[in-house]
C-alpha cells in the first residue's frame, strides 16, 4: 500500500530559516551505479532500518494463474509457446515456481460462444449422445436433469483441456514445484442458470442444491487424474473463487459463481471429505475472496469444522485494504496464507510506461508486508494484446501481451511491458525459502537468505525525483568488512539493468535511486540478528497507545481489569514489559505482557482481559503482528482474539477486552518506550574568559512517545580553571526523573562574526525571532549564543516587503541581524481530519457510499487505495456528490482531488463541478465545471467564504467513482507564510558598488572597466525576495559577459540578468 502523508504539523506560526553563507553541501552521487569503493553515508536522505528480528515464514514463491492465456497459447506452435513459457517459468525469465491450474466448468455444447478469448475453459465431463439433442436438433428439446453420474466413466472426458495441461508440464519442466488447482464454476449441468458465468441474479448461488457432492467429486477426480497422468503434485485445491461478491451474472464474459458463506462451507467440507476418501495428499485452500474485507466476513461465518478443513488460506487484493485482518486470522488459526490472485492495469495501454510497473511493485510490497503472505501469485500473466488496445479495454493487464488470435503465427509479437520487469525485480531475486523481514519503509521489501548470508532489498521510488536512501543494517548480528550490494534497476529507460557494486560502510548501504524506478539490491555478507537492536527489548517497558482513542492501557479500579486512560507521564501502572518466551525471531513468537507496577500478566479470562499472576498458561501467552510502521496487534494464543477497546470507545476508563480480528483502529496499538528516552544536549558559549558559564536550570527531555518535557537539572561543579582561557569542555548534570545524564558542551571563545538570518511572516503578524543565533567563534568552531533583539515597529510588517532588525549579544560588540520578509499566507488543507482525531469537523458526507468503502477516507490525510466510491453492485450510478462541512465559515480558493484509478471499474469521475452552501441553497462555484482527465485534479477559483462545499460528479460509463483524498485549501487561522514567486533582483554590485540606473525589469547592462585592470570584477547580487536564489556565471576574461540566473522560492519563475564588461576608451 503506496501512501503519501500530507498532514502538516504547525509547530510555529512563522517560518524561521537560517542561512550560513559559504557552507557547501556534500555532492550527492547522481546514479545508483556508484564506482566500487567505500560508500559514504548520505546526509539529508531517507533512513530505512532493516529489522531481521521479525522474520516471516519461509517464502513459498511467485507464480501465476494459467487459465485463459494457457487455454489459448498452449495450443500454439512449439517454438512460440516455449518462448512464452521460458519468459514466465524459465531461469532467464521471471523464474516463477508456482502455477495455479483452473479446472474449467464448461458450458453446454449448444451454448453460443459469449466469453472473452480463452475464457471458455473446457470441462472434464462428457455428455453421451443419449442425453444430447437428437441429430443436433434442439427444437423442442430439453436436456435431462441431473444426467451426469461421476461413477460412469462415459460421463468423463479426462483428456480435456490439453492446452492448459501443456502449460502445467512446461512449468514443471522449467522448475516449477508448487501447483494449485482452483475452480471458478461448476459445470453448466450443476448450475441453476445453465451457464458457468453465474446466476441471473448475480447475488444468488448458482450451484443446484443437490449438486454439492457431485461437484466435489468432479474437482477431486480431476486432481487425482492429473496427478497420476502428469506426475504433478497439486498441493492444494481451492473449490470457490471470489464467491461472495455479486460479480457473477449469467452470460458474463468469464466463468464465475456466487457462493453464500453457508454454501462455501458446505462445498469446502465436501471437498475435504472426498480428498480424504481418495487418499490424496492435496489439501483444501480457500476461499480466494476478492479482498481481505470480504475474506474476513466469510471466515467469520464458518464454524470450527469448516475452518479446520481449510489447510491454506487464500485471499485476493483487488480491494487492497484491511490486509492485517487476513494476516491475524491466519496467524491465530495457525494457517498458511497466500495472496493467490491480483493484477493491476494502471493507465492506458503502453508497454513502455513505468507507471504500471511502479503500481505493481508497490502492491507486491504492501501485500507481503501487511498480509505476511507466504506466496504472491499474479492473475494471468499473459493478456490479449488486441483486447488491451485502445479500441477495446485499453489497459495494461498482464505482464506480457500477445494477440490471442493471430492471423500468422510467424509474425506474432510478444510485448513485455514494464510490469514484467518490475515483477522480475522480486521474483528473480527473492527466491523460495527466503524470509521476508520488516523495515520501517512502506516502499521497501526485504528478505534474508540464511543459506548464503545475504539480504535482498527492493525499493520502489514512485516520485519524479531521485532519492537518496540509507539502509541501516545494524539490526544484523554480522556485517562483514567486504559486504557489498549489487543493484538491479527497472525504470523508464532500463529493464533489470545491473549496476556497479556498492560497498557497505559502517553498517550502512547508501545509494541514490533514480526517479520512478524499482531497484533491487542484493546485499552479501550480512547475517544473524543483533538482539540488542531488535524491534522489541525484553528489558524495556512500554506504553500501549490505542490508535483509535489515543489513550493508553491502564489498570481498572478493581486492580484486575484493564481499561484505557489518558497518558500520564511516569505513571508506573501504565507501563508494561513485553517478554519473549520463545527462542526464535519469527512472526509467530510467543510473549507474555507484564504490568510494571504489579508484575501480573495480561490474561484472557473467559473473553475478558485481566491481570493475573503469571502461571505460564496458554491464556497468558500472546503473539504480535506488525509490518514495521510502529503499530501492533496482539493475539491471544488460546482464543485467537485480539486486544481491543470495547465498542471502539474513546471515553476515559473504557473497558479493554478481546475480540476477533476486525482491522479497526481500536485493535491497533502503538508501542512507545515508557519514561524518558533521551536528554537533549546543551551547548553554551562563553564570550569572555574568566566568566562562569550560565547553565540552564532545566533541560529538554524526550519521552518515548516523542513528547518533550522540561526537567530540572543539577550540574556538576565546574573548575574555574576550565573557563579561565579559551577552551572547549563538557560538564554533566543529574536530571529529575531519569538516570540519563545531561551533557553540556561549553565553548570559551570570542565571537568572530554572526551571519544574518532570514525569517518570514505575513502582513500584520509580528515575526517570531529566535532567542539564540549561530555565531562563528574565533576558536574556529560555531556555537549558539543568546540574543536580545531591538523592538520592531509594527508598521514594518503591516504590508508586504522586507526589513531588518538588529540584536545584541551580551559581552560582545558583534551584532546579530535578522532580515525579514513579509509575504502572502500559504494555502492550507482545511479539510483534513486524521483518523485519530476526536473532532467532529471537518465532516464528510456523500449522496451514496459503496458498501466496502467509507467517506472517512476522503479527508484522513492519506492518499492510498483506501477510498470512497459510489459502487453499487445492482446498478450503475451516473451522478453522486461528496461534501465537506467545516465547523465555521472558511475562506477557500482551491480544491484538490486525488482519485483512485484501477483502469477497470473503479475510476476517477468523468466530469465534476463544485458547489457551496449559501445559507440553505447550494450554488455552483463559477468556473469549476470541468472534465476530469487524470486521477490528480486541482481546481482554482475566486475566494469564497463558506461552511459547506461539495463536488457533484458524473461517472464514466460503466464505472464507479473513487476518491482517495479531497483537499479543500484556504487561508487558515495560523497564516503560515507562503513561498515567494518573485525572481527579480533588487540590485547588482560590481566590486561592491551598485550598477548605475539598475531596474529590476531591465535585464542587460554594460559596465566599463579600466584599461589597466588585471582582475575580473567581483560580482554580487541582491534579490528582492529574501528566499529567492541565484547563480552567477562569471566571465572567463576581463572583457566578457557575466550571467546572473535567479529562481523564485517556489521554483515557478526564473530571470536572467547579463552584465557585459568592456574597457574604457
């Protein structure tokens, strides 16, 4: 799941920036393929910590469903079909090791073809002539009910589906070792509609009530036959596919069947029974639901018998939310979990576009991180290139596209799109048996190979800028001196291109990744787990902060029950230790959770959570789940239920209990270290010798949750000899409430200079000046010194412009200068309301909301696949609205839409207009009617003041509208200074003197120099906007041209000034 957070914390009302002239940032490498050698830690980079102390189960592998493409291409000429098989299953191809074989249902021989190419997968039945229309004449002929008898050999055609079976053999010959059989529909004669595409009402079950046993016989017999005849072991058999969705309607373009949860359970139990009766080692998998939410809803309606009969859980991620619910179901049930089917289209057909590849890469990372799935299997990897063309579906489904109905096999073109190579960034490097580990990055998937002491790290950069990244390897026990990483890059211009090795330095892998790229780093020479640097520490105590309420675990008044309360610093009974009682590093390790105050442990007492004396019972043991984002769920080993705040309450003292996994925020906990985690260091500058340093009475302490608190400190006695001369020394102090020492660094030195600082404010708002500035000291170091600023006349900041103010430093003649820019306020997103917010406003409403979606996704500050839609399974909705209401009238002038687009049935709006509520009447905002061309849309308009704004949207034909985020921008109460757009100069200085008759709108100047001048003049520039930047290109000779290029702060405007030098006559 790719998320973009844009919630901004407003720490101060004015932006304070300090410019140190003459400082130079280290140059960053511009390519990943750095020359081999020591790799330096890159400053100002994304810091990503790899965590091998949380290891997924060994990975089963990567693969594809065969289905339609195999039904078509398995009958093609040998050379062509073998080339395709090499591309998917060959070692030089994607090296897939999993194949999902579709046991077709098959429509009646009399049915006119209506499915997509390849969609009519042959069934394994045979209808004898006695049950067929006489001489093929169907007039006044009705097929006999329930003619099929699984015990009659004449009713079988076990040589059917030769094309798809060829692919099974081809996959096995190339090394595939994991095979699953699955069904989309029973044969037509077992259905109520008479079609394998579904019932006439798509929500009605299609199997006849008396055909469950026959259908189970059909599936298990086919599996038994294929295993014997093809010498292929099918490890699993999945009898239903996306069963409870309402997708499958008679005469649709593919096989499908609705199954209510009760019907699902019935067929699962029957298939399990018949597999056992046939003595097959194949086990039941299921239920292959379309998304984790529906998967969970189905599972909750199964009884214990059905749950026990499923050996492997399969889920699809076409609705990529709530993966953690499926994860925790599988973990609590002790089941293997596969992500058994998904694909993405992401844009119009374009084999060279990296965007679909980036989307696929992000989905792989999100799915495996959050599901902890032991396999990741694509829907069919090869698609019909003609059907994907702009004249038809116009999409990027599949990894490879070929014409499914070529006129000439000699000229068939195989189109590998960027998704193919993006898939290779994973499947070619993270191999079966590897173990995925956690990281703190949603863009990173990492997996260790214990056999050769390596880790594979795949990083997705979806942005249009190159990114500097540092991978922290300190979580490994061993990082060898010669450890190195080999990068493989897929981008707009490259396909799995191998780059030069990058050496590991100081437990860090540092690199710069290309814009819009997927980079796989194969890192050698790393192994083990550094137990002192694992994600949890047995010796630490933690606070459990509920994601929904923001409150922490506490003990009830009875001293036994568990409740939630407001976090109180240093409250011991709110602190808990999490002690691992097993010896491994898997995702299924067992823990006990002990209260720091009482020593008692959390226990499941008949469905309630209580504190009890530790007796090492199963109801006192817990598993935990996390995907590196600092959030956890806790699963009781005995009951399989999760710790949650009852009723999703946010109330003080609300009871904490246990319940089945729901993915609700009330079941998600953030762990922070209890107590003070850090004491900020102190720097003091003494500008005059023999002057005792003035140390603060309080220091800043940082608690585990990040809260900063001032605490009293008692400093050690300082020997006067230490400050009697220029010197740098340290002194320690004892801090209230912690054993961590405060450390002050004291520098005794005169001030040499203080560089001016730059500050922004908005009209009428007094600038906030810092109480300390950075001074260059004569000792050659820098230090912060207190400053007392002159009083500022309020007229100085009453309007746009700039001015300066001076400040005095105690016992120093050097003055501080603050240059202040008064600029326009920036637009803020006034609509955002984080999911953790307890505020009622801003509030989102809609004319209709799809059953699997929520209006709360529209303004939660997260751009992701979590969304609002107007999806209605029963009918297409042409128009709907989404509105945002504020608690008071706001001044707004811009709305930004972040639509979700799967290029299928879930799309951006086709067109929209904005309206605002004027009293009780909705009025259209002038100039906002627009056609939507992309999933990102910004609409600007003249400022309005309103409490209520909405978008009225029309849907694309046949698709639902989906919004991930809707921003409403205006000027907020804080009035944050905006970025300047001025790219002009105030003046140009030549050898310290202003150019005569300078005008900011005149860009070319001629300057005469003396005939006997030997050096090129010194050129300086002053910008009208303090925060604009410029570069000066000096002339190469005395008579030449200097070029000054100015860029506005917002980067939108540029100006170029030239100064031509020539000798005086």
